[in-house]
C-alpha cells in the first residue's frame, strides 16, 4: 500500500492533516506525497519552535525514540546525509530544514524513494500556510 507518508507519521486521534485519507497500521495515509511532506515539515517546525529541538540529535531523538528505533543509527544517518554534526543548531527555515526532511524520508522510506520535487512542493506548501517563514527583521 502506498501511504504517501515520507516521514512515517503516526495517526493521532483528533489530528487531521491536509490530504489525510485514512490510516494504515497506525500510520497516516495521505492523498499525495506533497501533503505527506507538508505534514513532515510542519511537525519539524513544531519540534524546533514549540519543543526547542533545535539540532539533529534532539529532533531525531524525539522523532524516533529509542523505545521504538535505533535512534543512534538514525542520528548518524541523518548527520551523514546532511553533512552536519548532531549538535549543530538548525534554523527553523531554509536549506537545512528542507534537507532534514529529505534525510528523514530517506531513512524512513529508503533513499531510492525520495523525490526532491515532492519534498520541495510540501516544504513550499507548509511555508504558504504560515509555517517555516523566516523571521521578520528590519529592512536593510
């Protein structure tokens, strides 16, 4: 079954994402990969903004807890994919966030299933709907 869920987001009672069709074995089934990536990026935004998970180690430890995953291997994979250290600060918007979504999708679904065009469409959709906007500062 194709879930269109690149981050393997679990179904949560009361949480309805844009494009949710149903759930399958506890995971959300999205209508398109764009909407699956959109949800992935919104969750990452929440991890950084609300939960103060501002580096790869904190994000992946929350995303894939040791009770369910080999979190250390997951962190190493993402660090290698992004060519970053686990404790380096990640900004809430920009290229790092986009590539983090790709890295998670590659780990969860396999690198051969990652489509950067789908990820970019989902990333842009999350931005358009009020997530991942750069901070407003003085005009220079």
